[in-house]
C-alpha cells in the first residue's frame, strides 16, 4: 500500500532538467490536429482494401471501426483530463496499477508501433512520389525522414500547423472525391438497399474482418493525449477535442466510402494503387494528379504525427524515470524533445526499407487493441478507487471503460483467430 501511495504522491512531480514543453495549442487547432492524426495515408491506402474485403458494405465496416475506436477514445478522454501528461497510455497504466515494469512495457510497445508505422508511411510517401518521377528509393527515404525530423524538432506550433494545414487539404480532397464519384459517366448500378448487409454469417464475418483493417485508418486519436503538456486548457479541451475529432473522421470515412462503392466496383478499388483516383479519372489527368499529390502529403502527415507521438511518449517515460533520462531533453529554443525526435528519426530510416503496408496495419492494430484493453481497465480500476469524487474531470460512468475493455479484448481475440 505504501508503494502505491508513493506513486500517487509523485504523480505531479516533474524531473525535467532541460526545459518544459510549451503550452500554446488552442481547442480549434487541437480538433483539427486530431482529425489530421487519423485522416491520412491509412484511409487513402486502405479504402480499396476494405472495399475488397467487405464489398458494398465497406461503409458499414468503417462505421464499426469508428465505434470500436470510440469506446477507447472515451477512456482516453477522461484519463487525459485526470492525468494530463505526455506519457499517455504508459502514464495511465502506472497511475492505476503502480507497476513500473508494466508501464514501461506499454510505453515501449507504443513507441515501437509508432516508429514502425512512421517508417512504413515514409516508404508509402516515396512510392507515391515514384508515380510522378523516378528517384533512388534509399536516397528518397533518407530525405523524407530527415524532412520529417526537421519539422518535428522545429517547434510544436509549427509542426501542428503543418499537420492542420495538410488536414484541411485532405478533408477538401475527400469531399471532392465524394462529389466526383456521383458524376461518373458510367457508374456501377447499385441501389441503396444493396448497402444494407443481410443477416447472414458470411456477410458479417467479411464486414468484421474489414472493420479490423479499417480500424488502422482511425489509429492516431490516442496520439492526441501525448500533446497534453502543450495544450493551454488541457483538462477541459482535450477530452472534447478527442471525441469531436473521432466523430468527424468517422462521418467523413463513411461518406466517402459510400460514394466510392456506389460508383466504382469494389474489385476495381481493391486492385487500384490509388483507389480514390478511380473516382476522379473522368475529370482528367489534373484531377488524378491532385489525388496523387494529396496522397503524398497524407503519407507525410501521418508519418509526422507518429514521429511527434513517439518523441513525446519517450519524453514522458523519461520524465517518470522508466526510460533513459537523455530522452527527456528539451530544446531551450524550440521547447521540443529534440533528442528523442532525432533518435526516432534515425530508427525510422533504418526500418523504412523492409515493411509492407497491410501487414503493418494488422500488426499495429493488434498491438494497439491490447494497449486499449489495458487503458480501459486502468480507468475502470481508478474509478473504483476514487468513487465519484472527480466531478471536475470529464466523467464517465464506470461501466463505460469496462465495456470498452470487453469490446477491445473481443476484437483482439477475433483478430488473432482470423490471422
């Protein structure tokens, strides 16, 4: 019991010796940053793959994936208000169970998935570029990774502004794709009734399988909480920004995927390198080129978000003394965790030549579903310890994180069986 008390007494203790992170992110920017963490290369690359598995029921698959993400997003929303710390999931697990080794495992798992994901997105960026010009792949990967690292070190407001700017372009492009799909001169003959799945086991197994793949397109909302020490009014703004950004993303995905499958056959979408381009080909080469450029920016955006997350989780872990203290070094000039960012950038370069997108999406989803299960259990445990004495926080009924843990664990089990 004394060990738990010691942990709780030290929860607000800061051990950073080289500076603090700067709080200058407002609510609107945080919401757009949240959308930017999700709307990215995941959807641009996987929209066709999801349609290939779920067929005309791809919008349902994206909706289920969003619902699956929402359960955990609610838990992250309350925990980010209770414990506004850059360590994110690792910090939450520590607060609940007071087990340093368990927190360290969670933190390093998140760092690993972030580095691997960012490396894959770096490769995706280069491949999108190769659709336009011929470039030496190894050199291009190094240049892209260095660019990402430079932006991440530059400053949090600058980096978040880049993410938000690209996010606005992505949203505009997705809305354009949805419109263009409705103007195809020879669309597939699909009625609205065909988008409603029958009560058959085979159809729903396909939908569930596709939803786990689609879940990768929502990954990123959990990265928002690692910005907790850089948000001005974090206890108030972070929970609602997190939920709002997820809802906006889910609606956008369902809208665009509905437009796609009603205009282009799922088989064509699944075989296309850039599936969204299939909906705009009738608008000419300029429109197709625009989709290609936005695909490049989307991959860059997603890779940048993952890199920023990795650096801040490493910083938060160093702050709690379960990672090397050097990872907690903050630049006096930019107030960013510069050493963690540099090391993460180097790791991304090393891994970027050996990864494949679909395999990564599934592997990352499995790891994160495990983390989400633990985070939900952590919140359920904390709420049992403190009762109803936290009305000032974003407050959920205790059954919500328990349901979230059950759903995440069931999804994880189903995914492992299907693998």
